């Protein structure tokens, strides 16, 4: 057996991702689909593989040459795309001694290719097309004798039915007689001409094989998710899953990621879809999620275990921590244990902040390597003005109007910050409680920075709205625990906390405004009044840092809300 893998398409349905990566190199469980196809052919007894190339052919050819195969693999570049028929003709010199198995490079399936080849050898036809029932793609008419009748649209006659072509076929050299001598050609045109001249084409009809093309973002997502889920359960359970695997969407967060619970019998995992990799190079959000998650886990921080991931497809399979967030526990009225629960959270946070800082590499971050002055001014202060004051409230203030307040705030935040690992979004929706143990999730925004920032995020969290007196008590507890571990200045810690509470509050309001108006996620709007009230309280209680312009604006907004 020799095989031709058709890999010369443009991948237009997968734009913009195919601008940087050709479709055959899209990965499933960190392996390019092209490699998976070659390995399947290898297991089927194939003696040589030909891969036609065109778009980003250098990348495909480099991959083939850099990988060790147990059979010859030849790339044949087409400066002009020759189509399926032209590719067959263009490689005729490489399969002169027997039938050629042809398979599309964007097919992921469990179809037994050795069985397909044997079927063709026994069918006594010049062509065998592998067919299945897939209503979306049922365009080929097959008769009761498993012969292809035609490829035209319209209702089939009695005894005939419409089937879908899998993109897998085996053909003899006789097909070359029905192809033009040069230029682009479509193999289906040759097959139609053969049928008209009485040359039968066999249909190998399979009953519900696993089959996916990866020609669109959605079909690629489905193929990657379906192929990776059993492997993730095998890692988590130590055995291949025997029950069917189901996938259920979960409510997302403020980002564009999609979340799912993946269930297999009584066991479940969580799958997060970061989307197809937007650029070939550079650290992306999915990379930060994986790298920082693995780092924190190695340091003994309570984060969900990552069982399986694929950086290109953006899929990550995680330990399922259940459905109870800290927000859910805090919402229970008159919860006498809430103070104690928050103390446990603070203990875990301190471990994450201090242990997570050790051996942390800024190469893992995907936004900025650290929380610095520029970040405060641009991504918190300017964000607050643009997304909240202007974008949400429609006010006329500009960043320049407030920079005299923002600049000293940024300086003092950095000056009084105690270095640590910074989660950057440590609020009650990103804290899970399972079997009375605290876990932190959504750590992909992590970086180095003042550890007071995460503490402020936790205590001024508008999703919970802890009473001010409880916030003070928990702040004192955090300072007590930190002083027992490190030699710190209590006054400096407090000043740093006060500044971080302000910068975090500005960031929250910017985010709520953006998510409400731009992303149309209206449920975030309900938390704006609480965030405004908290910011007003902190601004009016400042004794060492006066921010008159910002304070006046927030007092005005708070009065209008009343």
C-alpha cells in the first residue's frame, strides 16, 4: 500500500488561524493531525506516504523532514493548487506498482485503513470510496449493491440512498485515463466520467464510524475535545473510561473562554476552551494557564490539577472541584463560620503569594511580567476612565484630567508593595470550596507584584460585600500571619494595602463597565453600585494620600446613584 495525503488546501474556512499554521499541522493532544494520519497509515501496513503541499508548504515540509518515520514520507509541492485529481496525477510516478490510498489531511477518524485497502483489492473496481451516513454531507448516491451511482443533487431513485464521502478512497491507475494531462482537476469529475462509461465505483459503506473533518473552527474543536476527553479520563482514573463521555456547558466568566463539565459515569472533569491559538509565536493565555498552574501545583498551592492540555487547540482538562464558590458560601445569611472560612482563605493565599514567588519565571506571563507603575496607570487608571467613566457612564472626563491623582497613587502602590506572586483576580468567584478545602482557580493572569493587591481583591470583593468591620478584622489577621513569617513594617504594609484597594477598585469598575456595555454581559452591572460605594469609602478615609479630583468625581457618582 502507498498513500497520498491531500494537504495542499488553503484552509480558508479556518482563517485567521491558517495564516500562521497550515491546517494539517493543527494539533490534537499536542500531535499534528498530519502526524496522526501518517501513524495510522503506518499501522495499516503502508509502505510509503506522499503529502502534497501548497499553503505554508515550508512549514509542512520542515515538520516532515524533522520527524523520524518508519516509512518513506515524500512531500510534493504544488506552486499552483492542482486539486484532488491534479494531485493524484502529479504523484503518479510514486505509486506505479499498485493501488493508491488517498485521504484528506483534515480527516480525524477511527476507520481501519488496512481494511479499506483489502476491501478495494477484493471489490474488482478501479475505485473504492469509503462512505457513511452523515446528513450534513450526504451528497453521493449509492445503490443497493454498494456501487456509487452519481454525485448530482436530487432525490435518489428506489433502492438508492444518499451517503457522505469520508475523504478516504483507493484507486487504480486506470483513473489517470480520466484526468486531464495537465492543470487543476477534481477527482470527483473523473469518477463521474468513469460511471458514465460503465466503469463501476465501489462504495465501502461503514456503520457510524468515528469521523470528523477539522475544516472549520467548530469541527476542529469537536474533534480535539472528543479525542482528548478519553485520554484525560485515562490519566485521571488510571484506566481507559468504559462509560460514554458527555459534555455540558458551564456558565463562563468575564473572558471569552468557554467552560464545560465532562462526565464519564460517576466521574467528571472540567474542560476549558481558550480557543484556537491566535498567533504562532509568543506566550498566549492558554500557555500562562498551563505554565502558572503547573508551577503553583508544584509548590503545593491548592489549584486544580491539569490532567491534559493542547496549547494549539486551547483545550485544557482539569480536576473538577465541584460547583461551590466562596461567593455561594458567603451568600448564606448569618453564616457564623464565614470569618473562619476567610481566615483559611488568607492562610492559603499567603502560601500562594510567598511560595508561588519562588522560582517563578516571568516567561510564563502573557500580559505583563509584573505589576508595575505602567500597568497601574494604563490597565487600571486609564481603563477606569475609558471603560467606566466614559464608556459606561458617558461622562466627559479624560485620563489627562485625573493623571495628577493617578500618578502619586501608582508611585505609592509600588513603593509600599511587598513582593509576592500576584493572582490578580483573587475574588470569591475564583475561589472554590470542596470538602472544606480552599482552591484557587483562574490564575492565568498571575505575575509578580505587591501581595497586598490580592488581599484587597479578596476583602473588597463586590460579589460578597463583606462588612467593613469584618474587612478590618481580616486585614489584621493577614498582617498578623504575615509578620509571623516575614519581618515586615506594619505601617508600610497598611499603606500598600490602602493603595492596592484603590487601584483594584478602579480596575473592577473598568471591567464591569466594559463587560456590561461592550461584551453585553449584563449580570456584571448589578455589582457596580457596591464597587462605587467601596471606592468612595476608601477615598474619603485616606489620611496620607489625597486624591481630590478622583474623590470629587466618585462622590458625585455616588450621590447620583442615591
